[in-house]
C-alpha cells in the first residue's frame, strides 16, 4: 500500500511541478476575449506580451523592458510567488525521489526515508499555497480590472480573460496540494 501511494504521489508531484514550471515560463496568463472576428490573438504573460496573426499564424512577442523595471503589482507578485513555488516544488520533488522505498539511497534507514517523504509533503504544501495564491491573485486582478471598466462603461476595444497559463498554474498548485495531503496525511 505504501509503495503504491508513494508512486502515485511521485507521478502527481512530477506532473504538478512541470505544470507550475510551464505556467511560470509561458506567456498566456491573459488572453483577449473579444468577438470571433478578431484577426489577431493577444496574450499577456509574466515576462512578455505576444500577438499571433490568425490568418497566417505569424507570432510576434515584445519582451517587457526589464525584470527590475516598474511593472504592475500583479505581475511582480505573481512572478515572485510562482518562482518561489517552483523552487520549493523542485526541492520537494528531489526529497520525495530520495525518500521513495524503491530508491537505494538510505535503504537501511526506513524511518529516515519516511521522514524525507513527510518533509517533502510539507514543502509541497507550502509551495502549493504560494503558487495558488499567485495564480488566483493574478486571475482576481484580471477580473477586477475588467469589472471596473464595465461598471464605468469604458470600452477600450480589447478586454482580457484568464489565459491557459493561469489555469495551468492553478492546476499545478492544486496538484502539489494533493501530493502534500497524500504524503503528510495518508503515508503514515
């Protein structure tokens, strides 16, 4: 039972960590949500803004000026929280891998390996909370920005919705949270 649980947690941890990394690196956190007659598809990310021409498929991206430049708070906070979540998830994944029963590292110390799995679960939990807060922070800010414009009857020609990177960040964070529960509550 313990081995099956560890393998399930390991697989979900790997997938969730990859989702978090992809969400941090990709550039479609906000996507234009206008009518279907648009000739271009606009995505805004944490690092750059991209426009794809729908007719010929040409994609152009504009990098943000600098990491240290003045950016909106939602970008700075989301970057910080997701990078921290990525680092914690990577550390926890490495700890989990070394703590698995099928790995020969510390084979004669099963209690130490169990504590490593438990520690990995705690770190996954912290990382998942940071990633979820960052992703939800960004999504709420996009929603509030759109709701504010609508309530003031302001139409700028383009309005944005949550992009697939935002959903990927939420899914990765939720997966890490499930791994945390598996490793901290169910493993014993």
